[in-house]
């Protein structure tokens, strides 16, 4: 298994045809370096496809995902130059297309 200690969402849209080297260049440009055991998430402009880049300490892995229908819930109004941290629960919701930004609101029922 690949160990991932931190997940970062890079909100600026990228060409998802990009390979590992180009995505890695985006990470290094935004953060200064790609840290071992960190995952970096990218989406295309329509948020129909995402890619995740993971540095495992020895090399770089790249995984891709697309939904059969609909779009991923991707932030549009935040600062797109700096990646934002994403928790494991938020990541799990994001990759299946759920509203991951509202998980804390959805964890408790407050009205009937």
C-alpha cells in the first residue's frame, strides 16, 4: 500500500491529459517541493476528471478517476494559487462526487 499522510487539493484547473512530470511541476511551483507521503489532487476545468499525484518517498504515482455521470464537487471561489488541505473523510466523499465541503454540517441532524 502507498502511505499518504496528507492530501492537498490544487483548485486551479489543469489539463488532465498532463502526465506525471507536468503535474509534479504544478506542485513544485505552488508549494516549492513535493513532500514524501503527500497526495496532490487536480481536476480539469469542467471537474469531470480528477488526477492524484502521490510521492511515496522513492518515486511518484499518478492515478486518475472520472465519474460516469455528473461532476466532482470542486471549489471555484477559493484562492487557486495555493493548495488546500483535505481530510481523509473529505477525500473519500470527493472521489465519489459527494459534497465533501459540507461533511461537518451533514454529520448531525439539527432540524426535523
